[in-house]
């Protein structure tokens, strides 16, 4: 938590700037807590009353940030992130919204077969489908060793892999195998929707000339 009350900021403006920068830095780490069965959130003193600790339990380790994605940004955080605090959050695509006007049967099949416990995976997939990204190959296996990607666009050498154990040698070997063959393979939480959609669409000739 960072103390952003006006009196605190006025009394120690330089110190507040350092604390705020550190607060944002820790946010980059907190987002990965759910990969180990935990969770966390960032709080500002002026918004403390809006936080209910029960939300951590409700989000069930899938990422409190995603669970609270409909909350508006405060003005200072929006300034740091270069975003409009008044801009409404994007609405997630519901199961009933995956019809022919937005995607095709292949995307619906992908959603049905997703790993249910993988943090951020389903929201990533639904966002990609809503943006008209070509459906991936599901359960792709690389090489003779069969290194698996949950989702893959083989012609683009782009993949979404499962998190795995932090100290699991097989996870490290899998990542090295994909990298050695020129793949950009990341977990769902490591990909942003914008970055993944741009890479897939660009290399498929949808947004540029590079193949």
C-alpha cells in the first residue's frame, strides 16, 4: 500500500514520488503470485475503504487484478500508465458472445478445451477471438521430444505455454527448445492481448507486409 493522502504528498513530495515508483514496480511482481497459488493487490491509502479482503478469496488465486478489472483508475495511476482515468474498461467476451459474428467454430472449440486452472488463459483467448485473430492449433507439440504449447500458430512460431513449476527442469527445457527454434513462446500472463494479437496478425499479413 502507498500513502497518497494530500498531506503526506505535500509534506514529502520527493519521497512520495519514490514510494509511488516502488509501488508500481511491486505491481509487476504481485501479478505473478497466483502462479504459485497465491494472490495480491496494490492499494492506495485514499482508496482503502473500497477494498474488501474477501475479494482475494473470491478471485481464488486467478489474479485479483483481473477480478477487479471493471474498477476505474485513479488519476495519478492513470498518469503513470499514460491512460485515461475516465476510459471504461473493456468488457470481457462471454461464452454466449462467441457466435459466428465474432469468431467461428474453431475458436469455440478452443475455449471448450482450455486448461481451466491456468491463470489468464481464458480471458486472453476470448479477447483474441473478439479481435478476429486466426484460431491457433491447440495442444501443439514441438519436435521429437513433443514439447507442448497450449496454443500455437506454427507458421508464425508464436505460442502460449502453460506456467509450470518455477523450479521444474522440464519447464526450463521446454522454453529453451522453443527459443532454440525461433519461437516466441510465453505464458498467458506474460502475453498482453495487444502484443499477441499484433504479432499474429502482423506475421499473417493482416496488419503488415512481413510474413
